[in-house]
């Protein structure tokens, strides 16, 4: 299904629509529940640890890691980020354990992590807690259907730079990402 609008850009509404639908049972719609938990994006280079913290502003695209349990939302988000923001997705995970292992590995370079709150196992709050002591220049963004005032406050307490609601703040999220490099 082509999700592009008349200008050829990915329609953000496809991502918003995908964000409103969630499988009701664990693994539903996830290729039999056997989707690999974490993977590098095709062609993504492994960088030496000293290159990992190079200034983001000198780059043309932010290296982003996506933590989202729904393959539909994850795939739509990855495509939308590529089309609508200066983002290069370098990897993904669907659970807390895999995300934390990847993010804490000094051989992986990233500038931005985008985290959902509810994951296959663990939570996005657990991811934020585990990476809290990392370089504050590494941006932490929460994208969730559960962006209540209480969740927003807890995410901020755990070091999140921004919290966006999947159902109605997608355009604001893209605007934020575009402002990070300009």
C-alpha cells in the first residue's frame, strides 16, 4: 500500500492511523510473534566508540534508534522519519532488554532514541531509566498513545527531552526533529 500523498512524501496521517491501532494480543500481527527483537538498519556502519559522541550539529542526519513493539507502527515510523525529518534510523527494538543492550553498547553510534511506553516486555520508562546517565546531548523522545500529564512528568523525570502523543502530535514531533539540526 502506497502511503504517499500528491507531493510524493509519506503522509503523516498513515503514521497517525497506525498509532491508533494496536494488536489486542501479544504477538498479533507480528509475523507470528517471532520478529527479531533488535537489528541494525541495512548498511548501517558500526562506529568506533570515540566517534560515537561526535557533535550532532556537524551531521546532516540524526542517527536514531527506535523502540516500538508494533511492527506496523515501527515500519511506518521508520519510513516517515526518513521522508519528513533529518533522521537515519540505525536500529530498532521491540522490548526493553534488547533496546538497553543496544543503546549501552559503546560500539553503537546514536544521537536520538524514540521510545514507546508499552513494549513487548519491559517498558519505555525502563529504557529511559537505564540510559539516564548517558551523555545528555543524546536526545530522548517518547512517542506514545499514553501521553497523559502523569506519564509526561515521569518521562521528564527520567530524562526524556520531549513526549509526543501518537494520535495527535506527529506533526509537532517532525517539527522538533527538523529544528534539532537547524
